[in-house]
C-alpha cells in the first residue's frame, strides 16, 4: 500500500514538473518575442553621426548640423548643372516634400556639390524651375574646401569626381543627427523610406 502511495506521489510530482517546464518555456518564448519586437527595424539603428557643417541656404540663412536635431531629415546631394539624374531626384524628393509639407517635424536637405557654379541666385532659379519652393526644404551652397570631406566623412559616401559622380542616394537622418538609412529613389525603396520616416516621427 505504501509503495502504491509513493508511486502516486511520484507521478504527481512528475506532472507538476512538466507543467512548470511548459509554463516557463512559454514565458521565455513570449519574452523573446517582446525583445525582438522592441528591437524592431534594425535598419533604423544609427549608422553614423553627421559631422559638423555650416552652409547658407537659399534664403542666405545659416543651416548647420545643429538644425538636424529634433527633426527627421531626408538629405541628398545635387548640382544645378546636372542634365538628367538630379532632375529625376528632385521629382522624387518633391513627392516626399508634398506628403510632409504640413509636418514641421520633417525637413528636406539638398546640398550642392558644385560650389564653383551653384551660387545662391542659380540655386533659387533651380528651385523655381522644379517647383521645389517648400518651407521645410533647404538648398545649401557649399564650399570647395569642405564639400568633399563632408560627403566622405560626414555622410559616408564617395566624393570621387565631384560634381558629376555624386551619390544619388536619399539619406535618412534621425532627430539626433544620426544617419539611419540610405535609399535609392530609382527603385521600390521609396515606400520603405516613407515608412521609416513615419517610424522616426513616432519616436519624437
């Protein structure tokens, strides 16, 4: 009789251990899901802090790295004498600017890579020609002495053979002036860019 009781007690003990193991495993699995969910979109992790720059915009107002703080910024490089690629880039950027024209937390930044030719008046004519006159879209003149290092060290892009061989990527920058992504406007990555902009806006 005692042996039978021991067997019953042992069986109950095994059942309890199994239930405990199953619950613990489920909780661990749930916690892993939460961790992965919180880490979310790894593409939005900071890639590089934009190095300091300070250039005048189309209104002759100073625009520096400090203006990137507390904003979501989409940046690119251009030059007004570009015959084909830059106008197409402008068209894609303009679509974004239209989508976020009423959102003061989003700004657009186009930096000239041709400081010898892109004067303020020429840039302003370029803006009018492409209907890119938005309150949150800044076109910056640059300097011969610093534009190459800004492209290479500040944005981690190639500065070889400027202005003609400049990068066509759109660069997404978070509110801490950190690059979080590069996007090809001539592919299906524009939808991804808009989604990532919205994600960063939720974090402000």
